[in-house]
C-alpha cells in the first residue's frame, strides 16, 4: 500500500501549479523557436511526399516511436496514406512492408538510435527517400537522410533534463505541420476528411445531411394559409413536432407556427382562439434550410437564433421537410 507523501513545500497547490506552468512555458518557447527555424528543408520534405507514388512510413523507438505513430495516423486521416513500422520489428521481417516507392520518416532526437541506423543500408539500397526528424543536425541519421528536419530544443521541460518533453512536443508539432501543409497542397476538403472518419460524432457531423434526419412527405406538418388556429393545432398534434408550416396552394412556405407562438397567443386576452386564423398569428419569413445542407448546419442555425425547429424548403420555396432539435439529438449531431 502506497504511503502518503510527507509534508513538503514542493507539494503545495501553488508549487504544483507553478511547476506545471513552467513546463508549458518552456515547451511554448521551444515551439516558437522551431517555427522561426522552418526553412527550405521543410518544403523539400513536403515535395518528397507529394511526388511519391507510394506511402509514408513513419518509424521511431521509445518516445519517438509513440510520436511516429501519431504522425502516421494524422497523415493517414488527412489525405496522405501512411502507417507506422517498429524499427526493431522491421529488422526481423517487417521491412517487407516497405516498398521502394515509399517515403520513410525516421524519428530519433539523438539521431543515433541503433535500431534505425541498422535499417539505413537496406532502405538506401532499396531506393527509399528518407526524411529524418532529429535534434542533432550532425548525427548519423541526419547526415544519411535526403532531407533533415531539425527539431532541436533549447531545453527539456524535465528539471533533470532527462525525460523527453519539449523535444517530443516539437517533434509532434513538426509532424502536424507536415500533415497540414500536405493537406493544403492536396486540396483536401471536409468531405474527404469525413470519408476517413465515418464513425463517431465527427463523422456524423460531416456526413449527415438534412435529408437523413428530416421528416418528409405526409409526416411534414403543414396547413394552408386560410386555415384556422384550431386546424393548425390539430395538425401540430397529429405530427407531434411542436410546429407547423403554413403554405399556399402550391406548398410554397408562407409562414411558421410553433408551440411557443401558441403560448404567446394564449397570453393575449384580446384574442379569441376559437375564431383566430393562422395567417394572422404565424411568423412570416421564418428561418429555413435546404435538404442538401449538413445536419450540423441546422444545429448551428437553431443555436444561433434560439429556435427549436426548421422547415426544409426546395429551390422554389416549397416546404418539403421538417425537423426539430430532438431529431438532431437522436441522430447525435448535437
């Protein structure tokens, strides 16, 4: 059973917060320094990847291996086919996963990782383009590479200057910079991103369209503009969306009436609800949305304008669908 920490000024709330802040400040400074050094080597690395007919293979040992996995995953999800190969396993057969058309990104802050250096003669003989990401421009890996990206940092955030902290942050940022620069160069779009992220909330927000969540056909609540308030309430009760569209004889949208409008109507003592006409009570020129728009756009409209429902219209302004916030919640768009 672990023992409680002895009383120590270094474990006070203030000292713990100060220590955390110091780490963030050191790493932020390292990133600023990295950005100022970005030069032609970076664009050369991008061009090597853009001109390649193969994939990107990221490799690294230890903490660099974890960062290499993340870089490969980010590249793969943003339009650049990529995967990670463990350098130790590569030396025992997994090197066969790398074709001569692939670009290899090798990560090693020291530039002297034995497992990676062992692979270099084979990669060179196979003709692979090699991008090295190290903190030592004169290291063996940096000198062997076609392009070297320098991620050296003034200091690690670890007070012992031992645990990779600032250096791994800088390396990860360099990988993100490559991925985003390549994304821009390829003209990668939100639709492209959605195709590689079909699952989860991200995929739903990028793939679901209004047609996927709206009520259509006979399920659309609507009344003619010459209907009474009573007729509108019957339609709202039948369709159970808390609203109804008000349309003309050709189904073109003229107005909108909701549960909120009903409450405000009932608060008006001068109004006789038995004889009231819907055309006198509806909201004219309501917010609408098109069937081909993203469901996420409906959520944004509802939040921005503090409304809970929308009528879907076609290009001629005809009411072709309806949806409310509950439809978006069921689809897990919000």
